[in-house]
């Protein structure tokens, strides 16, 4: 493990971050935000630290897989710390831990917030919150691979460690080309959503911040009531559509844009994802109607809220159109189950990923069949593709680690004095990068009332969940740091 390589590449990532900070500084100035100086200072810190790391070291060889995992984890820690400085320097965060929580929640696209009155925050801070999610959605590392040719060396190692899902997919022979294509689709969808919001009557600021938070499946809104602040059905249906797009594998979007419009119908994971969303939305709709939740609001509102919250939670966006804490318990349990699943592999969504859940279910049915026919040769298939045994074992290992860390988070929060419902809700919402949970961190609540120790536990879960567990957990394996 070469420390020089780690410092060099983390320095480059900080340089990329300084560009985003500079853009926020300019925007704050144009909006007349008096706290622009905090962003200017943070820009200087990120740029100086990045230049020092880049100039005093250099890459001398191809990155190893071990170095790729280490760079990704350390880069996320670096951007999370630097990203917290505007919250500290402007004084909006009560404590440094609160600032770290908001920053990591942004970059990991979790969307959990310590602020109770979001609309009182300076516009520069609100824009920065949304921008951190947008950068974290496709990934700081993938951004680096796309725009910094220096990272072409060993780029595949970084891409494998960063891209969420069981296996990263190449769209072009060179990994830098793949990263650029993914970012073109990502930026293009964001621009389209901004335009549709403007057509619907949103201000430019609301349109941009909500679009940044939607395509990243982050869910940070500059409004206290989230999307519920806009009563327009048009705005909410546009948000539903783009939350769904963000929860789908971006490789499918690229192929569709390239002319292969039937690619979605051929993809087994996409069809499974659609079936889950349709089934859960219908089940929640029946439950809220049977319990009379929408007696005075009509069928369309019940349908819209059921679909909105299903898509929002399934894609781990975390926007809120209605306080689902007021729904029947069965409807809330459906949402909790969706929190574990998450979106498709190759999307910006968190959670275990639809592909893993699909494979686990297929493997479960295969084991039942084997019990009835012990001599039969049965393979696990997803669509027409045979899933190799090694992939199945990897998914089982991931699922066990995921559930183990979730339980550890619940236990840690319970030991810190939180009730069981809040401990479960905060733990699953953090490791799944969702934001709103259940209990004391439900749809109408925030995380500001939790203590510093609880925030640190949740920050760890956010980062572990965003980087697909293995990337972070390998940091604690002694072999990763051993010289060879």
C-alpha cells in the first residue's frame, strides 16, 4: 500500500470539490447571500489541501485493487470533512458533529437533516446541501475518473469500489469513457427536470435544488414540508417520474437514449423493480382507503401519495408528500421493507439493491425445489442469465454484513437511550441512505434532537451503506495496509 498514491489521488478529488465550492460561492454572491465568505474560505482550504496533496506526490504505477478501495474510502472521508466547513463557518450548525452529520448526509445522498427550520437557512447553504447530494449521487470518484485524466491510471479499481451494485458495467472499452457517459445522462436528466419544474411554476432556485436532490436520490429540500409544500399534482408527478428514473440503472438510460428503447423490457431487474413498486403502491392505496385516511381528500390524492411515497422510499430519495406516520401500521411496514431493498444496481439509489434481493429470492425458491427433488440439477437464473455460484455467495455475504451492521446500529442507538422504533428507523434509514425513517425520525421529524454520539454512529452507517459495505469494512482488515 503506497501512502503517496493515496495522498495524490485524494488531493485530486479535493481539487474537484473546490470547483463545486467555487461555483457555490459565486451563486451565493449572485443571490445576495451574506455568508458567501464562508464558501470562499472553504474553497481556498479545499484547493490548497488538494494542490499540496497532488504536488508533493505522484503516481508511479497502476493502482492495485487494495489501493482503489482505500482511496475511495479516504476520499469520501476527506470530502465529508471539508464539506462540513460551510456549516461551521456560517454558524448554522450548533456543533461540529452536527456539521459533519449534515455534510455526510449530503454526500452519501441520505437526506437526513439536523435542521428543524430549513427555510431559515441562507440560500447558499441550501444550494450547497443540494449540490453535495448531486455530486455524491453519481459519486465523487466517478466524477474524478470522468473529468480528471490523471485518474485514468488505475481507474477501474476506483470505479469498482465506487459504483453501487453487485457488478459495475462498462459501456465503453475505456473506463473514463464509461464514467463520462454516465455523467452526461445524469446531467441531462437533471436539466430536463429543472425545465419541467419551471414549466410547472417553481422558482429557478426551487427547481434547481429539488432537481439536484431528486436525480441523486438524496431528498434534501429547501422547504420544511419537503415536496408536500407544493400542492400542485403536476409537480409531484414530475418528481415521481424522475425519482423512478434515478432508481433505475443508468446504463439502461444510456442505451435507451442511444436508440435501444426496448432495453428496459429485456432487463429482468427492471421488470422486478417495476413489479415491486406497482404491488406495494397498490397495497398501500388499499390500506389507506380502507382505514379512511383520505376520506376528505379524494381518491386521486390517495393514489398520488401512495405512489409518491412508495417510489420515494424504494429509490431511497426520501422526499415526503404526506406524513406516512399517520398511515396504518401495515402500510408503514411495507415502506420499511422497501427501505431495505432500495433501487437498482447502477442507479444513484441506496439500500441492498433490487438485483441482490431478486437473486436471494430466486435462490430461495431454488433451494425449495432442491428439497423436493434432491437429485435435480437446479441453477439460479435472473431472466435468462444463469447466476454463478460465486456471485450468489458474494450476495449472501453482503446481505449478512448489511443486516449485521443494521442490527449493530439498532443496538448502539438503543444503548444511547433511544426507543426501539427510533433505533430501527434511524439505523435502516442511514445504512440505506434514505433519510426519513420511523419513530422519532419519521417523515415529519428531523435528526437534530439526537446527541453527538448517535450522530457519529449514523454517519458511519451512512458511509458504509453508500460505499456498499465491503469498501469501508476492508479498511479494518489488516491485510489492506500490509506492504507487499
